[in-house]
C-alpha cells in the first residue's frame, strides 16, 4: 500500500492535477478575466526591462557556478554555463522539481568539459545551490530583524525558521573554513568515491567570491519581485519581500507542483496577504512573474532546438 501511494505522489500526473487544484483555489475568489486583462495592459517597456533583468540574474548565477569549477573566469566558459542554466530552466518547466534541470546542467557541462570528473560537476551543482540558499536565508533573517524593529508583522515561526536555517548554514561554512573537509569526509566508507567533489571545498577564496555574487543576484531578484508588486498595486514593503521571498523559494524547491504553478500563487497569497495586500494585486504579481519565468525558459527551449546533440543525449 505504501509503495502504491509513493508511486502516486511521485507521478507527474498527480503533481499536474495538484497544480491545477492549487491554481483553482488561488484564483476562485477573484475575477480571472479582469485579472488577465490587467496583465495584458502591462507596458511593453516593463516586460522588456524584466526580461533583461532576469537574463542578467541567470548570467550572474552562471558565473557563480563556473567559478566553482574554474579558478579563472573566461567569457566563453561563462557562455557555456549560461547556456546550461537556460536549458535547465526550459526542461524544468515540464518536471515537478529543479532536480531534472540539475541533471540537464550536469549533462551539458560533462559533455563540454570531459576533463572534469562527473562527481566534481555534480558536487559543483550541489555546492552552488547551497551557496545560493545560504545567502537567501541570511538576507531573509537580516530583513526580518529590521522588519521586527520597524513594526512589520512577521509570524514567529517564520522568524525562528530563518534563525535556525541561517545558523545551520553558518555552522557549515565554519567547518569548511577551519577544517580540511576534503580530507575528512572521504574517509567515511560510502563517501570515498567523491574525493573530486570534496576538492571543491578547498577553494575558500572562490566560495567567498561566489557568496558575493550570490548576494548581488539574490538582491536583484528580490527587488524585481518588489518592483512587480509596486507596478501591480500590491503595495508590499521592501522588507516584507526580503523576509518572505526566501521562505517561498525554499518551499517551491519541493516537488509539489509542475513548474511551481499553483503552489507559487498559494504561497504568495498566504504570506503577502499578511502585510495587507489585496488578493487581486498579489495574484497579478504572481501571474506576471510566472509568465516571465516561462518567457525566460523558452529561450532555453530555442537553445535546445538548435542543439540536436543535447536533445539526443537527454532522450537516450
């Protein structure tokens, strides 16, 4: 019985249905036709500006990832990693979690740089995600502290969750900085085959650079969400966006819906309605960001169409 339930919950059909249910409950209390008419009235300059900002964020994330594998940043190398991230964004549209996109990134970089071991490429993807996650949590905690001092209504469970997660991330960085983890962990029997991946932890200077890049990219992304909320009349305080966005992003990593659709709308409503925004404006902001994500991902689809060899390898 448990095996059957596990197969059901893990199936793409279940997640597709679950996404549809979440979308239905998110939009059932608003005038959907009026909502999408409002989106159609969005100025082209605003759409174009946000596409450029999103491309710039992906470029920053790609540079961060490439620095973990390459000590020196080169233009051609950066383009390869940017391409891998766009391809991952495209294929992630059809899967319930970012894991599928990570597999695609691994395939692209493994093919382009055969001299780098597969375990090292995989380790760089995991480390890159951790760096982004840890900086997200730090930004959320700092914003929550300032928010509480300025009277922002932040639920205690959000505040304490940010404290715990930030502390765990900080503890991991202390271990990486003060101990040679690349020598310690491989001594564990089932980890000895991952020596190449643990070598990435020796590059403390590179990790620090990646943290700074992550700080910049995460701040730009959060400001982009706030800007969208401002244009659509959500009237979200900047601090509230900095506090709730990391929590929302963390939950969306879970494989609970296809491409985050439905789940993102419900999470936006749950968190941002607590700071006084109307359901209509929140859903406008969420729908616009979702459409923007699709537009960016479709660029990866164009790259995939042009790259016949990558498509054959994925299908195989």
